[in-house]
């Protein structure tokens, strides 16, 4: 993913983040740049790895492996004080108004981080999961325009991740070799079985990307 703004920060602890847990959080502040600067440079003991604005901007604050300051009083499964185990995505939510483009950016970023760090499904959590009774974010409106529960949303992300992993695998192969027409036909057959759902809806973004990979190699 390309980032619109990348800032360094000194608001972190020594050591290395294990990146086992991905936490979704939301904040209410007014502009993309203000949020980024607040989390990176303000004296307040709060920071995060990523910020997703309500339009299209996505920002990054230093590295995933940094232990940033976000989850002080927190617990998940057998771990406490989760700063040294977790990556944080801050989703800017003004007046409980998440946008569809913002949801798509969160999906894309989450899938990328889950794949990069091999994060387990049970370790994709909300702020209110790791600090119950103390925190209530993110609001359910982040996902319930598309899914009934957070678990359904997680299932969607991980099923999409499985599809994209195979597509990325094909992309890597096609970058190393020129496929034969017979192989292309077999790959297209695979795509139709994996990218067309049981209700005959199509994962258009993945389908177009997959076909583009094939076409690019055939035209070379």
C-alpha cells in the first residue's frame, strides 16, 4: 500500500514489537494531518502505527516493529499490556460516519498486515475487545453496513486474504516465466472457481487484477 504521509515518532518504548495482534481503533479528530501529527509528535502518551482518514488518505507512523504507545491497560488471551505485541490502525470517525472508501482502505491495509506478519484470525481485535468496559470503539457501524457481526467481518477478511495470497503466488510465478496458453486456460478456470462466489457474485477487484497479471505476461 502507498502512504500519503509517513512520520517518525519518539513516542515509543525500547525493544521490538512482535506484531502478533492487529487492533482496530477509532478517533474523532478533525483532519488527516492533525491526527498524524498528534499521534507522532504531540506530548500526549498516545501513538499508533497507521491512520486511515475518511476520504482516501492513509498514513504510517514509523515501523510495525516499533513498540508504540496505545494499549496501556489492555489484555487479550494470555497477554497483558499489549503495546509490545500489537499493531494499531486508527480509523478517523467523525460523528459516527465511516465512509465506504475508508472501509475499503481499512480492509486493504488489514489484509496486507495480516499477510505480512502472519497474524491469526483470533488476533484481529477491536479496542473494546482488549479494554472491555473502558473503551467502546470502534463503533459497529465500521462493518455492520456489510456484515451482521465482527466475526462475519473477520471471516470476510481472511477469506479475501486466501484468494489474494493465491493471486500473489501466481503473480510471482508469472514474473519468472512466460506461461503457455494451456497453463493460462487452466489458471482462468481456477480463477472462475475461486473468485465467483456461491451466490454467483464476483470478486471484481481480484478478478480484474488476476486477469491483468495474465494479460501482461501474454503480451510481453
